[in-house]
């Protein structure tokens, strides 16, 4: 089950490139790798804890109200994550903005709770949430890196949003004078970048 969860989350059923769930934050918050990874980690935490919370009580939840209960649990977890980021990383909180609370309505979180955690024991449910979240986080990281490099000529810019002003000068800059490729950091660039990632995965699957 552990190995299967890894393969499904990272490749076969990857939420970002195979299931195509949660596209709104995927496309909106991947203009830099820091933004993408930060939102990905927040989503991964919510998914893994939500699955772990629902699995032990799944047999006691009436079918008629299961979806509202699932949403209530997810909303509580998102609130904890939202307040924690607000308290310890205020600049990052301002950057991510509404997309942290919107994790509540992210279809990937509810989909995994409904399709997996509500039907399986605690440990497999935890693995499923963790690796599905990690798979999405990797997609956000790669897409963010592609868009940031092409659009700004940098990588890891904005670390100060997480670690404070001491990291203002951190980040990799690859060009002395680079005006940037504007399309890469605009919404169409996100669509094109994701399309290339999906095409690459399909090519690898066909080769195998």
C-alpha cells in the first residue's frame, strides 16, 4: 500500500497532471517556485491530516451528511493552516492571499477524502493524502520553476517571504540583464507550462 500510494500520488494519478484537479491555484500561484511550493505544502498538510481524521470515523458518518461533514473537517484544518501562516509568515500570507482559504473548496482535497479516506483505514488514508499532496506540490514546484526562470531569469526569489529579511538577497539569478519573458508569468504561460508537463508525462508513459 505504501509503494502503491507513492506511485499513484507522484505519477499514475498525479492530481496536477493526470486528474487535473485544483487547476485554479495550480495556474494562479506558480509564477515563482516559492509561491508554488508554499501553497503545495499547505495543501499537502491539509490533505494528509484530513484523510487521517476522516478514516477512523468513516463508519459512524451517515451517508446523507457525509459531504458536509467532510467539508467541515477540511475547513477547520484550513483555518489552522491559514492562521499559522498569518502568524509566522505574514509576507507569504499576503502573497498567497485568498488561495489559502480556497483550499477548502479545492476539489482534490474533497475528492481524496470522499474516494479514499471514507473507505479505507487510517494508515493507508494518511499515505494517500500525503503522497497525493506531494505529487501536487511537485507539479507546483516544477511549473513555478519553469515560469520564474523564463519570466524573470531567477530561481528561489522571494525566500524572504518565508524566512524574513535576512534572505532578501538570496535566490539564483542567471542573467545580468534580463528583461523577462512576460508570457511566462502571465496566465497563458501557466497553461502552456502545464500542457508541456502533461505532454512529457504522456510521452514517458507511451515509451514505457
